[in-house]
């Protein structure tokens, strides 16, 4: 978890992260949306289909298993606009986790899920899929520290 | 004093003329650069179509979906329009040939003009109206929503994932639907040739086969493929030129569609010129 006091510093850190991990950077950001002409499961499966040439059937099975683990099977066939904030965030997280040896970067999670009171649900989701990624970083502003509770003490 | 005013007027006129030449030159340069950029991008896309690495599970999924949207969904309407328009057209052409005493030329007219010229043009106009406009808007909306940035962030090549399957679909769809339109026309021909000329189906088929020119068929196929390439490539190219503002969508869509129709006219004229030579 890294905190920044200005937008410029945070933005520079995100750019540096993408530069340092050119092959496995997997950002979860508000400005990297889901593809609106594809269902949620296809957005997640796209990474495996494109980079590993995994067949549509195999990737569908894999994605549905992961969605089930996160309790999201019901959103698999929904498109971006039909998803709630938390559902959209989790779909984005799962999409990032599909990258091989994913270095996940969650940029301002509370911006994407404003109704969250603390970081616990996100940590819980990360724990559920912890065998999918190699590292996870969360970037946020200084003034959001209190939402991270004991984690930043 | 008079001379002084005259010199001033001449200088002003010269200034205006220079300004006009500069504006026209700058406009022409801008257009030429933009056209050259489009052609070089088209060449890059064309080259990628033949690279094996372009095709993976994701692009194949997009290709199958695109073929379904462009060729299968349109089928009922396309068939209805083909039967209606094709039958009326064949009826009129056959009646006209009979009135002019050119009955023995109906095979050449049917194969050389209607099948190889009219059916690709009719097909491409229908597909452009339906799918070209949709693709143009889809790309522009993806650009505005920053979805292109999503693809780039996850190292998904935009040409491979967005352009290649849509362009291949354009080529396949125009060739197949044009073939279908020709079949419908020739089918209507059997009926009208019996009613108007009183000839049997066997004789009709014989006349058609004798009038078939292999080079015409090749030119028609190549023309369909070129049509298919450009009616999908140009809408995508213009769609991707949208900015991040919603208001840029109608601008790029209208520019894209005007350019597609210009491209259709140019290709049609070039194909007619090859027939004249």
C-alpha cells in the first residue's frame, strides 16, 4: 500500500509501475474500463484468449469458476453498464488477475467503489484469488489512510 | 497621390492572392497527408491479414461474431430485398431487350452487367448502410470511453483484435452476399426468360454459361474483396480518430461514411475502367 499527497505524484507512480512491469502490469483503475460491447465473462476471458490462445470454451469454464469463487456467477452475462460498482470492480480485478504472473495495481479503490467503508472487502477478494497473481499494490491518496485501518499503522 | 493609392491596391490584392494560395495549399497538404496516412495504415492492416500471428482465440471469437452480425442477421431482409428488387430489375431488363430486338444479348447483359457489376454494388451499399455505420459508431464510442486504452494497457494489439477480424468479415460477407444476390437474380431470370422470351430453363442455363467470361468473374470477385476491405477499414479508421469528447462521435461517423461512399464510387469506376480496357 502506497500513499501519495498529490495527484501528480500518484500519476507518476502509476506510469512508473507500468514501465517497470511492461509484460505483467495489470492495473485496476477507473480510467481503464471494461469493454462495453462484451459481457463481463468475455472481458475477463479476453486476456487468456488473446495472450495464451485459450479456446473460448476453456476460458469460459475457467472464468465461470473464478466468478463463482467470488460469488459473482450471476453477473457473468451482464455488460459494463448493468454492473454495480462493487461488481464492476471485482470483474476488473479478475480481468487483471488473468494476466500471467500478474503484478496487480489497484489505483484508488475507493474511487471505483465509493460506498465501501473500509478496505476489508477488497482484501477479502484479493485473498480469494491469491493464487492467480504474483504481487498486488494499492495506490491511494494520503487522506484516504483512515479507510485502510490497521493496515497502514 | 493616385499612383500611391494604386500601389496600395495592388499590394492588397497581392496579399489577398498570397493568402488564398497559402490557405488552399495548406488545405491540400492537410488532405494529402491525411490520405497518405490512411493508405499507409490500410497497407499495415492488409499485411497483418496474412500474418498467422494475427489470429488467436480472441480474434476468432470476434470474427465469428462479426460474420453473424453482418451476414447472418441481415439475411432475411437481404433476401427479401434481393428477390423483390432483383426480380423487378430482371423483368424490366428482359422486356427492354425484347422491345429493342436484342433478345440474343440477354445472356451477356445478365452476366456482364447485372451479375458482375450490379450485384456487388447493391450488396456493398446494403452492408455499408447497415454494418459500416454500426462499426464506425462502435469504434468511436470505444475511443470516447477509453476502451482502446484498456486494450493497449493489457497489451492487446488494436489492429489484430479490432481491425483484422472486422476487415476479414467485410471481405467474406461482401463476397458471399454478392454471390447470393447473383443467384437470386439468375433464379428470377429463369422465370422471366420463360414468360418474356418463352425459353426453357435448360436453354437459359446454356445461354448463361456461354456468356460467362472467366475474367469478368475474377474482376467481380476481386472487386467484392476490395469493397469488403474498404467498407470496414474506413469506418474503423475514422472511428478511431474520435477524441475523448462525446460530440466527436457524430463528426467522425459522418466523415467516415462520406469517405466510404467516395471509396465505393472510386472502386466502381476503376472496375468499369478495367472492363473498358
